[in-house]
């Protein structure tokens, strides 16, 4: 009579099986990370791009960057995507002339501003545009490296390439509605270009909802400086702006302060890192228009 052999597993066999499964899981995670792909069952992805600005670079830097190479985050080696475009412009300096009593701008012959465009798969949440595993926001710092170059810069532009950018629809907590103004000072035009009526602003540190954009106003930016004769004069900077953003948000009224979304203090003169779907920027709480009275 033929007897059947029973399979038996000891602790050593079980340990080997667990190690193999762990290795397979780690390999899958590494593949998703290196390709920028979404995990199985994750959000639908689209091809997207963002551009990083590196200011005052030497002319030779552009020559060391090749279209089609991969770009990586210098701090941890995170794969960012494929380099699809490189552009340079002469670096423009703005300095105050005591003789003229105003700011003057001039192009530098010895340095460039370099714009590096990176492409990868991405998706949008209610608060972030995720491209290649990072939250891409105009104004946020990003240290980039590739074969032959490494440099720290700022995200200058985002192109979702037709993908919709939804806004978070969660209700804001608070007993009353406030209308207030945040100012982004000494800003270039691309900052205003990335603020839209209806955008929601959040406190980056606390993650709390600050309010929804109701209006955007742009004015020239200037500073009071001393002229050559020792007198003070107000001088505007070319291509620099004050951006006043009017928001509406709900707040909780406490004895020591007004708290937007129950977390962020609404105080004229207070500052904080403001983020939206598109933007990251230091802002100043400039004016309280109404407290819902």
C-alpha cells in the first residue's frame, strides 16, 4: 500500500518563507519609488511636469545636463523623473543706486539663471499635486542632482498637462466667518500667477485650513532707502510686487486670540508658511477686514 508523505514545516522553514516574502515586498516598493508609479489600487496618475529654477549658475552647468537623464533629490536620492528641457537666461541683478536714488537692474555676463524641467507620473489630491512621489509646490526648495551636476533651487512652475486639480472640500471648523488679507511681499509675478480665486490656503506647520481665496491684488514693491545726499527716498523695485490676497475663513473666538480652523492664530503682523495646491510662500497677516459681526 502506497503511503503519502506529509509536508512538515519547522521554524527555520517558516523564517525562510517570511524573508522571501519581505524581499518581494521591498522590491515592489523600490520599483514604485524609482519609477514614480502609483501603488496598485492607488490614485490614477497622469504625466506631469515641473520646472526648477537655479539662480546665478556658471555657464558650464547647462552643458553638463543632458535631456533624457534622470533627476534625483540630493538629500535622499529620491528619483524625481526624467529631464525633458533645459533653458538658461542671463542672471539679472537689482541693486540700489545712491547716485540715482532708485533701484537699477542689469544683466550679469558671468552667470545664468537655469530652468530645469522634470517629467514624471503624478496625481492630484485635495491639497497637493504629487509628481514623482513629491509634493510639487511653486516656491518650495528642492535640491536636485543628476549625472554631472548638483544644485539647490526652487520649484518655479508646475504643468499638470491637462489633469484636473481638485480642491479639498472638507468643512472648516469655527463659529464665525472672518475676512482677512495676507500679504506676500517682494514677490515676482509667478507667485501671483499661482494664486487663484477659490484656492484654499493652509498653514504648512499645523496643517490647518486658513481660508479660501476671495480676491487677489498686485501692487509694485518698494523700500525706503538713503540717497547719496543722506535724505531718505522711497524706491520701487523693478519686477517685484506686493501681492495682497483676501481670504474668507472660519474661526474660534478665544480669550487670547482668534483661531482659524481652531488652530492658526489670526493676528495682524503674524507670519507663517502658507501652502495651497500650487504654492508655498511665507506670508504676513496684513489686515482683518471683518470678524463676522
